[in-house]
C-alpha cells in the first residue's frame, strides 16, 4: 500500500481522474483544501505548535492590534462614516480580529461604526471564530467573496490569497501545456500535462516571462477575488492583503505542501497537508487596477509593520509587562526578519483602495 492509499481524498481524486481524465492543478488544489468532507481546512484547526503552520497574528498580538489601528486610520480618512463594514477573508482562529477590535477601542466612534463580515468556508474555523468573537459582536459569515454586500468596506486578508488555487503551464517546443494531476501505471498520483498546448498562451503572458526557456513553469490564479475587492473599495474604503509572494511576475513553481511545520510532497497526502503557492502581487495589483482600484505597495511586511509602529508597540508592551520582554522581542524579530525565508521579507503588504484615498498608513505613499 502506498502513502496515497491512506487518505480518503486520494481515493476520490483517483476515481475522478479515472472517470473524467487528468484534472488541472487548480481542481486538485481546491479539492485538497475545501472538499466538503475531506478538505484540509474543513475539519481541523491547522494553526500553532500542534498544527501545520503558524501565522503572524498567532505569533503576536501586536500584528492584529496594529492592523486594527490601520483600519481606524483608513476609516478616518474616509470621513469617519457612521457605519463601516469591517471584512476579513479567511479569519482562521479569529485572533487577528480580536486583537484589532481591542486596539480599535482607542477610537470609540470607529469601534461603534463597525459591522463585521467574515468570509470563511470552514465550519470548524467558523465555530472557533464564533466562540472568540460571538459574545460581543454581531457577525455575518459568507461562503465566498462574491457574497459580500456591495458596499464600502475595510478588508483584511492575511494568508488568504496563498490558499486560492493555482494553475500551472510548462513551456515545451511547440507551446505551453497545462500542468495536470493524473494517475500512473501503478495507481499513484503524478503530475502530467494537457494533451495539446494551450492556444496562443505565450501572447497572453506578461512581457517579462515571454521568451522563457523550455521547461519553464508559469503559475497563475484566478483574479476573481481581486476583482470583487476592487469593486467594493471603489465604493469607499480599502483592502489590506498580506501574504508570502513576489512583487514581480516570474516563472517558477511555488506550489508547496506543509505538514507538521515541514515541507511535504503536494501529491503525497491529499487533504492532510496544507497546500499553497506564493502570491504574484504584480498580477493581483494589475487585476485590481484594471477595475479602477488604487494600488498601494507592495512593500515588505517588515517595512509595513515598522511604518505603522510595531517597534513602538513592542516598547509599550514591554514596559507594561517587563517579564514578557524576551517573548515580545522574539516575536518582533520574527515578524520583521530579513532574508529570503524571513517573514519580514518573504511576506509583502499590498493595499487596494478607493481612488480618492491617495495615501494609506504603512505604504509611504
Ligand atoms: N488569516 C488567518 C488564517 C489564514 S489560513 C491567520 O492569519 O491566521 C487561511 C484561512 O482562509 C482559513 O481560515 C481558511 O479556512 C480560509 N479559507 C481558505 N480557502 C478559502 C476559501 N476558498 N473560501 C473561504 N475561506 C477560505
């Protein structure tokens, strides 16, 4: 018995392929993450030491607090409307929002104006969010970004876009072939390619990747969420997107699986590992701008956090709780770490806004 036999989703993926043929990578990734029964996010809390990965809000309260103050400043620059939709995409355990709402209390009129709208597909995580936030707040949940009310909004999305399914194409002598997931002779899931090249693919690519060498992989994801956010912020407000990724569109596969804090084979244990891919911030910005949103950044997470005052906040926290000084310093160092794998550099912040908002805190614009 091979490793894939052990997961119920592997059996289902194999059956689907036998019935309908190889599936695009995006279909495989969506099934692995959000299959109603066996999807990675649908049945578990993946965060923290016992889980598969740790996100910024889980590292320190400072992250959510500063984003709460960022949102308050955006609300003020909108003219302090009496009501404002505060939206989070993929709130995980709800930690960021709890910290943000606590910090928002320093601007009481903002706190009172907030109505909370959460986009969350996982019933387990919705329940965790309800437990954390539900006592004090009226919250509405949505399955997808399309369902959000078409109203002005302040949106936060930390590590949401990396979970949106990607497609890949491989360049061969006679064109670009879509990468698929298929089954080999022994019944193992393996990568494959479409039978025919994707029509006129090279011409649709950004100039920087046209003329890529043979064997190059190009990765892209649907612009659906970027478009939905652009439409809403054009009515008023802004969306803050923080994730790991690159500022320029380039070739190369970033499709990855994380299990127990280690990298794993993305085809090895469908439904049991977190699958993700880096965010192409240039493509995201381009899509949102094409619908009239103003784009701010991207800037590295460390730059964004320092600009909005994380060092000052760390000092304040330490003077209030000197016994926690080492823990606070290490969280600060981790969130702002430089180097290719440092969170401060690998993660970027990008904001989309109403074109009327010429500058936003944190972006130096
Ligand atoms: N923002 C949180 C969690 C990041 S993990 C944090 O920083 O800790 C990704 C989150 O997005 C989870 O809450 C997951 O359930 C949710 N999610 C993933 N794919 C989704 C989809 N297609 N629709 C809605 N929510 C999704």
